[in-house]
C-alpha cells in the first residue's frame, strides 16, 4: 500500500467522522478491524490491501489528529474558501483538504507541496472536475496565509 492509498483511506475515515460524529478511536477501531475492512473493498478498491503496521500508524495519526483539530481545520477551510459557504463544500473535499492541512501544520516531515499534490490527486479521483481547482486554491491560499516561509 502506498502513502497515497493511506491518505485516501484516512480521507474516507475523516468523511465518516463528519458524517456520524463518532470519536476517531471508534471509527478507527471499527474500520481497521480485519473482518470489517475486507468488506469495504466492494465500496472502494482502495480497501483491497490491508495496511501494514507503518501504514496503519500513519492512518491513525491523521484521523486522530484531524479529530483533535477538527474545528481549527474547519476554520481554515472557511477562511480560504473565498466566496463559498462551508456548508456548500462537499464533505469529501473537506476531508481531503483536512488531510493536507493537518500534514502541513503537524507533520513537518511532509513537505507542503507534497501534501497539496496528494490532495489534488485524491480530489481528482473522488470529486467533480470543477472541484479540483477549488481544493488546490484553498490549500494554496492556506499555505501562503498560514505557513511561515522557510
């Protein structure tokens, strides 16, 4: 499994966090149980390979971190989604942007450009074509406005 696939799985789990309001731990425990996980392949091919311990740790770090910083990340999306009300943005696009924002803010080993590129690629897979430049623009504005230049 690639890191991209781990991000996709994390985005799917973050979508579930926003959809059902369960704590991150509950969503992770349920979804990453081998029995339940194998049933998800019918829903999305990204679930065709069970994550190894390193990938599982990465997914858990993202999902737990986003759960802890959810309001902060929502605020950044609202701030940089110029001309869009938060409620108008698809939950999938929100989940994808939260993954990138969390990586940029709290995972210094992930370069901002890589986080944005991955988010754009995931958005291409799960979103309408016109949403992809929106995701890129929000994340670009976020980096310019919130991340100190090195």
